[in-house]
C-alpha cells in the first residue's frame, strides 16, 4: 500500500499553485443542432476506440484500501437533497441493488490496479459530514479558496472531518446559490489534491456544484437543455430534483477518477499530467449504448416516465459510463451485473 506524501518542498508547492486542478468533468460542448458532430455511426467513435486513445499507468498510487468519502455541504441544502446524494454513495458498494446497478458500474473502476497488481477497492462508503451553511468563505469561490473550505472542515474546533490520506476522499458540494471559478463555462466539477501550504496535508478532493439556478442546461443535461439546442426536450429526472440528479453523474465521475488518479500521477491518457484525459473523460456524455455528442444512448424509463440507467439501494440514477481499459471501451454496469 502506498502512503500518500504529507509534505512537499517549497519549490514544488510554488509550482503546484500555478497548476489548474484536473477538470474531471466538462460541460456538454456547445454544438449546433444537426451538425455532423452530433451524429454517430458504425464506427462508434463516441463510445471510445483504441484508435483514438490509450490509457496508461504512470506508477502513482491508486486507492486500493477501503474508500471513505467525507462530505462538506457548503451553503444551504435540503434534507431530501442530501439523502439522494448519500444514498448514491452508499450504493457504490451495495450488493443487493437491482441490476443494472451502481455497484455493477463500479466493477469497471475496480479493474484498475497499482504497480503491485492490487485492484481499486470494491468498498466505498460514506464517511463524516460537515455543514458550512453560513458560507464561511462567501458565495463566490476560487479554486484555491475551495482548499481553504476543506481546511476549515478538517481543522474545525468541533467535530473536524477525519484525515486519512491513504483512503479518505473529500467531496465539497456547493449549493445552487454558490458560484465557483469557471463553473458553467468550463467545468461542472473537478478533482485535485490539497496543498500542504494551505491545508497542512496532501488530500485528494473533488468539488461538484449544484447548477439548478446557474446553468442546468449545461451541467444537469439531459434533465435540462441549453437554449441553443432547439428541438431537444429535457428528460424527467429520476429523483425529482434536476440540480441534484445532474450532480450525481458528476459525483460518480469524480469519485471514479479520484480512485484511479488521486495525485494526478497514476491512470490517465495523454502526455500532459497537468491536463490528463482520465477514465471518465473518455466517456463524457455516454450513458448507454449508442451514446455520444448530444445522444445519451439507450436508457431505461421508470413507470412515471423518469429516465435512469442504474439502480441504487432504494433509488435510480443516471450515471455516466467510465472507460474499461482492458476492453478499450466505455462501460456501464459490468456485463456480469446485467
């Protein structure tokens, strides 16, 4: 098992402060309706092909120990919204969910290994939670101030979030009235690791924002549709909350990439570790067979008309597929789980 570093040299820190966090999830591209970029054919180029990309392991640590997700709820959150997200995280390791399941989707992530051959952990569970309902760092956050929010959570005088660099992940979730640097225009969420100069530790973390008020057509697609996509109708969200149901896929995206590339030196494609193409980037916008461009692929519909592609413990979710590096193909729930 790899021990994550807790100290970086002053030189390394000064360089890292200039680096943009990994964009683990990008909004849907601004494509014109009926353009050739929206089409797909027998080449299935939108579903991934070894002709276009090759995922490589760069010898960094991955999360092979049981993964604990600690949440910071930044801003005002409804109990019902928290419940949807909590149950999604708990569904990642659930063994009794109806197929196709979120746990079956995670089996693709488990295929990734470290340099000893140890696989990503099959266990992902919800850890401690911290509420920051009074917007301690304001309603406009920068990429660096996000790390300050995490610092406040792990150094709080009462009930600080626990620190476990080997298997703990921090998930900062911002409410629908909070703007984060580059939100909506470039990102719906991202992941990176904290700097010891700010937080005191090197800790993998991700941020995901609720886009319900700011840009649902960008970050909650397909439950909301941007104005430029005339002729497209939004799908009904499975849990009745467009913003939170849109967040679910981004959260899954980030947790998958944090598990396989927590310090941005493990699994990714391309030559640039500052802007790596990671296991969920390769399958962006693909939720089912035939997905790509503006097409989500073949999905399932609930009795009430809600759209989903995976079952959780008690709920249904729409979650983006991830890259299966063994098959060189985007995968949803593992074939053994279907």
